[in-house]
DNA sequence: GACTATACCGCACATTTGTGCGGCTGTCAA
DNA sequence: TTGACAGCCGCACAAATGTGCGGTATAGTC
């Protein structure tokens, strides 16, 4: 069964609290957050969420809310679309979530991007892999970066060649791209995750 | 500062409770578990753990214990050494932990292995990567597997060629290895994690 | 000896927190 | 109209829970 808007909000709050504080909220804390002056209202919601198998309420136990769906683990959003000039990933452009090690999770701005094409095959980055991206505008020689070229996000290696700066694919079938006004560096690739079926 | 035996036990219990129940224990629950009839005793321990930066105690909040060290996140062990004939990874052979998405975490037997050598470079698996391994004895054509060859764990692709079965590297510099008595399949590679510095 | 840390016990108290029960207003489908 | 939901209010009560303050004992260190 689907969750109502309100229920989604409350479930999200419980999730967030567990993730950030390490323990679930009390009934009254939820009420405070959503301006419910009555504990009864909150309990109605918890009951609904429990019926829909989202949480489990443990009777007689303070903060006795257990998350059954989703999780309380650190995750980064998977970007569906990247828009130039927007430092933050807009909610609408998030396709999903991937849980990662905290070494990869970064500071909250880090996101993942599904790799399209085989232009980096020579560097062991393949179509369908997820690259973990830490947003930053500058980068160093040799680093693998995400750049926006005419509204298209691509993975390339950042290199200097003589006087120019280039984004180099790791595949002889593609040509280096000179970095100029049309190219915007989005961030640096800090990790890679691949799923085998 | 090092933890005493008792403190380790209590810290472990808090960790376990958070992981299994989804919320930290109360002072009295800890006392019950360790046969401390006084809440004061438990608070002494919590205070000690807080001093040693293992937990944080939030005043006035029920179950207000926050884990600062280690984690409550799903992680898989990183195998340092794999021994033939032992289905479970012995504690002594665990080098560390990596947190992963639950899709990768599997059922509890899954582990990670750091890749040595470049024999699978053609398949985008590079030296230093971590492959996620689900232990199993059989595997299908084309799957990437971990095999033990003369006590050495290697990553290869499982292939049939004519009448024989081979473990094929993805690098022309290496030769396929015929599967015979000397070769033991440890498991299947279900994922890959890479860290860029 | 004085001091500190660890590891316990015990009790009273105030606060936090879940619970029970009653009530209200809408909307929507049968 | 009736019924089932969603969403909300209010109150009193009992249980769960953190807190303050006191005590004992052992071990190690300066």
C-alpha cells in the first residue's frame, strides 16, 4: 500500500533522526517537529506506518521505533541529471541512492553518477559503473573528473599537454577535448562502484 | 586511551543493540545485561566510554547514547588471506572492513578482497580495487570468480573452451588456467569498489 | 600515605515517555 | 446514508528512564 504525503514526511523524519542522532525520536519529538500538539495524532501515524510495514513499534519501550523499510545507512544520491551552475543536486534530479563506505561518503555533497559509454574503458571505468563524485571546481593533473560539456556529463582524465589543458578519454577511439569556455568541471571522481549480476 | 575489558564488553553490547534493535539500550537494560543492579555502575561505565571518545551521552534523553567510534552500518570484512577448505573467514584473516550498499552486503558470508596484479585489467578490474565476493562453489559461464590456485587467491573469468573449463585472465599477457584438482573455486564476484586518492 | 581509576551497590526524585480513552473534521467510495 | 480512512485535539495515568548523591572495595602510581 502506498504512503500518504504526511506519512512519507514522518517516515523520512524518523529515518533522518536515526541516521543523524543514532536513535529514533519519541512520539512527542515527532509531534513537535510536525506541530502536532497531541500525542494521539502521532500515534495514529505510527500505527498507519506500522500497518504498512514501514516501521515496527515496540510496546512499552521508549523510542521503540524500528525501521523496516529502507535504512539508516549513509548513502549518497545517484544523480540523474546535472545542471550547470547549480552547486547542489536538486531533489528532482536524484534517481536513487547507493550506500557507501564513509570514506567515500564525503561531506554530504558527494554524489554518484552512472557511467555512460566506454570512453574510459582503458582506466577500468565501464558503462554502467557508478562513479563517486566529490564536487569541486578545480582539479589536478591526472585526476579523473566529471565535466559538463554542452549539458552532457562525462568522465574524463584531466591533463595538461604542452600549453593546453585537455580532458582525455582512456580509449583510443575518442579524442581529447580541449578545456575552454564550453567545458565546466563539476567534480573529481573519488571512487567507483560496480555491480555484477 | 585503551578500553578495559569491561568497557569493551559494554561498548560491544551497545553497538549490537543499535544494530539489531535499531535503538540504543537504556541504562537499566545495560545493567540487566551485565548484572549490575545499580544504575550508578552503568553510568560510571558510560562516563568512562564518553571520556574515551567512544560514545556520547545526551543528557535528559532516553536511550541518549551515540556511538562515535566504529559503526552500526552494514559492512563486509576485507579478507587478508584465504585458506582452502574453510568456508568461514577466520577472524585472524580479516584485515579490515568496508561499508557497502545492502545489495552488495549479501547474507553475511560475503567478503571483500583486494586485487593483486593486473591480470583482469581488460575487464576493468585493477590492482588495488576491492572485489566483493559471494562464497559459492559452483559458477556459470562467463562469471568472474575468485579461485584458489596453490594457496593463492586470484580473480579470473570462468569459461568453457571446447571440452575443458578454464579460468581466463582478461589480459593477453597471461594464459588461461585449466580447472583441475589444483584449482578451487571460492566464490563469485558480485561487485567492485575502487578508491581514488 | 595520598591520589586516581575501575568497578560496584542503593535509594529517592523528577522528568520523559508510552498508553488509554474520548472527541472532532474532512474525504471518498459503496 | 453509512462506513472506512486520514488527520487532528486534549487529558490523565502509569511506566520507563535519567539524575543526584551517597556509599564500598581493589589496584596501581607518584
